[in-house]
């Protein structure tokens, strides 16, 4: 028996980490999650700044404010989530659950921001790289992506409501119990436990798949944004044998970084017009 099972009617994943020694391990390792969240938000805001400066996307002031709010709220949710390890469910279930609810909403806002950013930058990629607008990358994958997007949105907004309904119902039941108004009646969750359980584990499944379905954004090489199309173009400059050696993303990024640095060094040391022919010959 535990507070979550009593209030919600089922055991979720939190039950497995709410007690020592699992609690000590997860609370310690969560520091790495907070660091990763901070790094993600800082990079997302920097990417937005660089994209605007290089006219890759055009944003109005309300859109800029919305982007900052979504990402900073996600950071806030990621930091507040640590309170789940401090407030134990058997002491105060609302104080244990609400940081998790804030994290869910923050994660959803960050996902919305990435999808909207992808939509704004799509025209730039199509115009610069000559991508056919009518040609879809993978219709089946895109369909699954937006299905995931819809399900993740519904569960992220719905699950906190279900939690709050059950906790409020539990609180009312306890107050009536103190006044002796139940006459031995057993407590049952306000929302059907099977329904809440399905929504809960569906959200968790979507959360695990975030990296698979989230649109891939440009990466930073030095202080420049590099699109996936650029990486594909660099790969195409090499022969098949060299391309096989550059299958690793890390090697591709390193090769591109060195290529850009060589161009930069040439520009600084040589003022002739044959810089680019020399570079192409060396490649």
C-alpha cells in the first residue's frame, strides 16, 4: 500500500523510486538531467538569436517573447522537478505531484517551440538548398510524428487535470472521514483508475520517444549554425570510400569545423583571389 496507489488507484513509475535506496540513486543522478536541461535551453535560445541575426527565420516581438517563455518555463519545470525527491508522497502527495505536473507542461511548451521553429525555418531551407516543396521526406514517418505530437499534447495537458481531480477527491474524503461521515465506506478514486493509468503510461511512452519524433534542428559549428542539408552536401564532396569513413556524426562535424577554420585562416593570411581554388584542390 502507498499514497499513490490509494489516491490514483494504480502504481505508476514513481512508486519504484520513492523509497530508498532507489530514491538516493535517482535524486543524485537527476543533477545530470538538470545540467542537460540547462544546456538544451541555453542552446535553443542561442540558436534562436543566431537564426534571427542571419535572417534564417523572421520573428515578431510576441513570437520572441513566446519562444523565451516556453524554453525558460521548461528550464523552470526541470529544476522544480527535483522537489519530487524532497516531498515524499506519504507526507504530502500534492507537494510531491505538482512539481511533476509543472515539468510536464514545461516539456510540452518546449516541444511546441521546436515544432513552430521548424515550421518557420522550412521556407529558408527550401529556398537556399533547392528542396522541392512538393517532395516529402517520408510521408509515413511524418504521419507518425504528428500523431505523436497530438497524443503527447493531449496527455501532457490531461494528466495533470486527472491528478488534481483525484487528489482533491482524496482530500475531501479524508476531511469527511475525520468527521465520521463515511460509515466505513472504502475510498475509490474520482477518475476511473484504468483510464488514468492508460493516460499516465501513454504520456511516459511519448516522453521516451521525444528524441525520435522531435524535429532535428541545426547544430553549432564554432559560432555558426549548420543545417542537416549542409552536412549532406559536405558528405557528397567526398568519394564513397571517404564517405564510409565519415558515417559517424561526430566525424562529419569535426571535418566541417576544420574545413571552415581552414577557410578562415586562409582569409586572414592571404589576400589573393585564388583562396577557394586552393581549398578545393586540397580537399
